[in-house]
């Protein structure tokens, strides 16, 4: 495992476990998170809207690994945007997770009064209740505005990043402001024929690796943290075995050509999507 140092000096694992597990069954989340920690994942990524913070908290309690060795991320949902709401939502998440501090707290979507949220998060950070604060889905213009106006700059921006949506322009903006990129959907959510793509399959064969391993490795080699999700223990193991090989520049260049330049998962600029985000409730 490699680590990155965030813009406030905090060390964060380059790879973590994405806990957006589709099943409403808390036992599945609990088992998956315990398996992931047992295999060696230390960064766990959840969110209020995943409705599984209690199950993640139970797994953290039962896993047998000391709290300080884990790196726990959760996210503020749109419904709780605003200064007072954020303070309350943060405490609710902490209580559900059974923790007394968070490693990383992220604004999940740039909607509602997220500047009020940011002021609350800056205070929580200064009080030591969270080690780092950041955002998700902040496209370049929104990230630039926040970075130019915030007292504490976001440490992380979690956005969709995989071979079919590479977002080099977004990465350039993050680099300019010292914001660490983190990929959601690093396996393109398993869709878009990613695992049978001929170029990725050929590269995988060359290194004796799987397509999943090549794709995850590719993102880390361009400085992007990854949080793949799986409910299968063998896939969790496979996804973690990416630290013993290196893609050549030639293969990095071949993967660069797979970029479609747009997301096929979600259109953040669509008014319908924004309405959907506001309609989703966590309480
Ligand atoms: P993902 O990690 O790109 O892909 C997960 C899918 O790939 C699942 O269907 C999984 O199936 C499958 N898979 C995993 N490893 C595999 C392997 N080695 N071989 C074949 N299939 C494999 O998608 P994601 O869950 O959307 O993204 C990862 C994490 O990012 C989430 O869990 C969440 O924490 C975060 N996220 C954040 C946002 C945001 O707005 N901030 C949005 C989306 C996601 P099985 O589970 O059946 O193995």
C-alpha cells in the first residue's frame, strides 16, 4: 500500500474500500467491511446517503484493528447543506459510526447552501473533530471558486474517474490548488464492457494481471486515490493486489486513448439530476 500526504500533512492510503453497497441488509455491509479490513484495506469510504453508517460502525468495532490505524470517510448529504444543518449531520454520522472523530468529511454534492456547510466543516476541522475536509463532484469551476474563497482549502475532491472518463482538466485544477483527487467508480461501476475491453484485456494479459487490477493501477500511477467496491472477498483481494507491478508509459498512453470525454454514468449538469439529488432524503 502506498500513501499520499494531503495538503494539511495528513497521511491517507492511496487505496480504500468503497462501501456504497447496494443491499439494504446491514449484515451484508458489516460482513463486507470486516472482510475488507481483514484483507488489508484501512480506508473505508461511506456516506450518509448510503444509509449504512451504523453497519460500517459495527464492522469498525468488531474488526479487531485499532481505530487509529483506520481511515474513515463519510459524506454530508444535500438535505443537510447549510451551517447549522451540517454541524448536526456531522454529529449524527459520528454517532451512527460510533466514533469520536472522523478522518475525512466530504460534501457529497455541490448543491444547496454548501458554503454554509463549508464554514461549519472548517470549524469542525479546527476543533480536531475531523482530520481533513473535502468535497465530491466539484467540477473545475466550483472547485476553483471554493478554493479561492475558503479559509481551509479542501484536501480531497472525490469525482468519477476511470478509463472512459479521465477528466484531465479536472485533475489539472485540483493540482493547481493542491487538492488530492480520489476516484469514485474506479471500475466504471463494472459497466460499459470494461472487463472485456480489448485494449485493457491485452494490457492485462501482458502483466499477468486482471483488467480490474490494470485499471486501478493506472489511476494510482497518475496520482489518483481509488476506492473500489465489491461484496466478494476474492475480488476485494484482487483489487488490492496492485502494488507489485508498474504499467509502462506506452501502456499508460494506450489507456489514455480510451477516454470518451464524458460520463456515461451520470450527468451532473442535468436539471433532472439536480432535482433527483434534492429529492433523496437521509432523514
Ligand atoms: P466501482 O468500484 O467502480 O465498481 C463496483 C462494481 O464492480 C460492482 O458491481 C462490483 O461487483 C464490481 N467489481 C468490483 N471488483 C471487481 C473485480 N475485480 N472484477 C469484476 N468486477 C468487480 O463502483 P462504485 O461502487 O460506484 O464506486 C466505488 C466507491 O466510490 C463507492 O462504493 C462509493 O464509496 C464511492 N462513490 C462515491 C460517489 C460520490 O458521488 N462521491 C459516487 C459513486 C460512488 P461486486 O460487488 O458484485 O463484486
